[in-house]
């Protein structure tokens, strides 16, 4: 096997990469990652230096891994700020570090892209290649963020520390309509959801779904302005720029959806989603002001409506947010894996992760008892 480090995904043939990435994940596609680099959203200037790994044999790509050298921890959604502070207090440098992730996209998906899913040798080659690269470039650590469940045995075999967290996902139980979905709620929760939706309707707000190539430059300008306003209220700017989103409409037209909220012909809010045949992924939201229940309607109820209409099985609206529970989302485990070069810090973090994992288990059990369904929903 030959392990190669690439300073940009463009140096890897698109067809070869996409043959390893699964269609279920539009943000794993070569087009997505290359757009992020070409538009400057992912670059050394912004603290994301591409270091993608490939494993080849006989000139044929056998495995690949999205990989970046980071000079900070922004845009990752697996929080290690306390670890960085501990390093600094000890007089050590936590940055740079290596992470395998899709930038700014906290959606569980494979990070070990294997031609043969059972190819443990190629998986080990990728992981050892990343650890070797970390050592050679004086990186403090190597992290795999939001791996798939299928990645976990390979990560554990490589001796990486496994960290558990959770998100809230919606699962389609064969609902024929939104009303059929609400019929599974308790009476009180059903009334609350209908009240949320009624408030938006009483505000005179209507919704349009716009997909792929139907999203023109003018629409993106409007949507991006709304997103920027909401980000700026929180003191930041969107990680992805308008040029990136325009490129997605052209290069991955089947992978992107906008739900636009309008009063008359005036857009007042928008939500941006990624999609596959089976999954919907909520990503960005923006509005021009406060409207009662509009965030819940645009980002959650409209997404559920779309999944029911299009037959999608899972809706992942993003990280955090216990408010999703009362809207029909259930807790599911998510994972990350970590290798730290410093043995004492590695031991301390291993002990911490064991206690943290127990807390996550208790939290998920407690949250699961608060779902709005008449009977507990088993999403296993």
C-alpha cells in the first residue's frame, strides 16, 4: 500500500474519490470539498489546511480520508477548548492539530472511505498515516469527528480514544401526512405543535421549496443576506460564502434544498438543507426579524413535511437543541475519536471521556422520556 498526503482534494481524481464516498452524504462528495477549497472557505488563511490522505495499491485508489491541519477549534462542533486550555496552562501547544471531518458540517458520516467496507488493512493504513503525519508535523493530536458507526471498530483498533455525545434526529415511520405524524403525539403535545404552525399561518407567511439548479443567483443573494443577518446578531459571519452556495446549485443540484418563507412576494426567512435520497440535513437558517414560531416552522416542521412528501427516512437538523424533542426528534448517539501525542494528557483525557460518556447515557435516557409520542419510539 502507498499512503499519500494531498494538499488539496483537486489532486485526487473526482471519480476515484466519489467511488469511495457514499451518495447518502452530499457533503462527502468531491465537488463539495473542492468548492469549499476553491472559494477560500477552507484554507490555511481560515485555519483549515487540507491534508487529505489516500491509500493506493497498483495505481488504484483503495481508501481515502478527508483530513485538515487546524490552527484553532472553530467550526468543528466537537468541543475541545478545555483540552487546549489545559495544554496552554502546562506550557504546551495544542495547535496545530489534525482533524478528519467535513468542515462546518456536524453530520455523522464515514471518514474512512473504503472501497471494500471490510478492508481493515486500508483503514489501518489511513489511521497510521494520519498519526505519522501528526508526529512529523509537530501536531499535538489527531481527531476524527462525527464518524459513522462502521468507522468505530477501526478507530478502536488503532488505539484511539472514543468520545460519545448525542444529537436529535427525526425518523420517518411511514407517515402518509404531517397530520398522521402528529397523530402519534400525546394530545397536549399535538395541540402545541398545531398552535406553533397556526401562529405562522396567522402571520400571513407562505413557504416555497426551491431545489438545485432552480436556485438562481438572485435567490442565493437574498438567502445569503438573511443568513448573514442572523449570524451577525450572534457576532460572527457564515463559514461558507455565497460563492460556495452558488457553486453547489451547479455542481450538486440534487443535493441542496432551500425552504423560503415569504409574506406576499417578500422573503422574510430561509433555511438551507442538504439532501440525499434517504436523508435530509438541516444546515443554515436566517431571517430579517423575529416572527412567532417561524424558526421552528421553517427549520423543523417544513423539513418534516418535505421528508414525508419525498419519502426520506431520516431528518438530521444539526447539533444541540433540546427544543427539538417536543417537535418529534429523538436522541441518537454520535461519536468522535482522539489520539494525543502527549501520554499524560492522553491518559487524563481517557479517564475524563469515560465519565463524560456515562453522563451522556444518563442525559439521553432522561431526554428520551420527554418525547411527545404516545408510546416510546425505538429508533435503534
